[in-house]
């Protein structure tokens, strides 16, 4: 009987163990290599801090509502920018209307952010300088810039004022500069452009990385000069007039006519800012008070200047007086009953007809 030789045991497990050793060693070495490179890079970063390249790469935010970053002007003086680079600077007019009655103020912001999600981190505190330059001589207005308690005036073409600021990082921050244009004479006013340039001055690694500029222009919108709807007999504003207008009128011995105007100033306490108004009344029903200052002025004008058009005259059944009035004026004229007042009132059935017995209108030039 033939003996069966036992099969040799396979040594598979031992072979698999040997084949895994190089793979494990390779993975470990690769990990150490990556770790070593990471440690080297991190150590270099930690040692040198935010160098210029890393600061830019990590995000440096510097913006404004009236200025934009412009590569062409980096390292240039205000004079060089004004002479050679204005074409690359954005221009903004006042975003809201300006009637000239008060100074118009641009709120110029220097920001440490681009939007509410992108802003400088807490380790990046930016120092900067901002400059304002008047590009034309001022005509009919004054220009000044304020920040905090400090105010500086731009007196003439080429005038430059400078401010220095600091924007801490870590949250949304903005410094606000007040650029004010104060009207002195709208009759000769012409908008003078103001150039603004801002750039970082610290830390050192941010110098010459960004520069932003902008131009603002205050546009004056002349408001139409007109007589307000509230003008008329003051008796019209009483409760008695609402209840029984004719009875209220009959109880008055004299009548006050109030004239209210609106418009834009076209000068500063000069005749150029005044507008001519024609006041008319039914001469059979009313006569103006002899003490009225405008009546006296009209009589004196006609006496002293006989060759000029009269300011007090008749027009059919109307007595007419021309007066010069400032915008936003409130003037009261006093009238008394004429001999034909009762007859005229009795012939009126509608209160609107009575109210039209004295009128005022702007004289078109």
C-alpha cells in the first residue's frame, strides 16, 4: 500500500506580512515628510509674521463709498494725480438733491472691509493717510473737511488738506470725513471738484499695496420760486369762516393777506436773490394800508425813477403793486374796506369768488 505524502503547508501569511512592511514604511515616511514641510512653512510664517505677500494673500481690505482702488496712482503725489491721472478716477455727484439753503455735506468713508463678510482680521490694524484737494477755484461757495473735532478749509485751487487715521481689525470699521460745501452766492455758483486720495501708511508691509481715489462734485438744483397754497386772507383759517364765511368776513374791519413763498436762494442778501411778485386787489372793495412798507417803497420808487416801469399802478378794475420778495418769505399786507365793499360782498355767492378779490402772482422775467 503506497504511502501518501502529506501536503506542504502554504506560507502565505508570512509572505503577506513581509510585503506590507515596505508599504507601511513608505506611508510613514511620506507622512513625516509632509509633516516636516508643514512644520517648516508654519515655523517660517510664525517667525516672520504677516509679511507683505502673506498679508495680501490672506486678505487686506481698504475701501470707500466715494473712492475706488486705482493702480495707476500708487506712489503718485496729489499734484501728479491732478495733472496726469484724473481720467482713471471715479467722479460722484451728491446722491441727494441740494437746494442751497444749507451746506451740503458728503460723508466720505474710509473702511477696513469690502462687505459685511470680508473685513481685516484682528491682527491687521491699518494706518492710513487721506488727502483732499480742490481742483478749481471756489465760486459762490466755501469748502471744508472735518473729522472729529478738527476742521480744515480748502481755500483755493490746489489747496490740499491731510488727515491721518487708523482702522483696527477684527470687525467692520469706518472713519467718516465730512466734506461740506457751503453756499455763499448761488447766482455765481459753479461746482468745484474735490479730489480725494487715501492709502495705507502702516504696517510697513502694506505701504504701496493699495491706493484709492475719487472726485466729488456738489450739484446745486435751483428750486422753483413760487407762492405757496397757504397764501391768502388770514380770516380763511378761522373756524368762523368754515361755519359761515360771509358772516366772518362781515365781522372784519380790516383784512390781513399773507404771502408765503418758497424757492432757492440765488444770492446772499442781494437783489439778485429776490423775485418780483405782483399783488393785485379789487380797487372797489379794498385799499391797502398807507403804512405798509412795500406800498411806501413802491411809491418812492415811482417818484425817484419816473423813467422806469411803475411799481404801483392800475390794471382795469385792479390796483396793482409790484414787490421784490426773498425765497422762504412770509409777508403780511393789511387792507381796509373801500366804499364799495358792502355792495361788492353782497354780489358774491361763493367764498372762492371772495378769496379771489386779492391775488398774488410771480412776475416772469
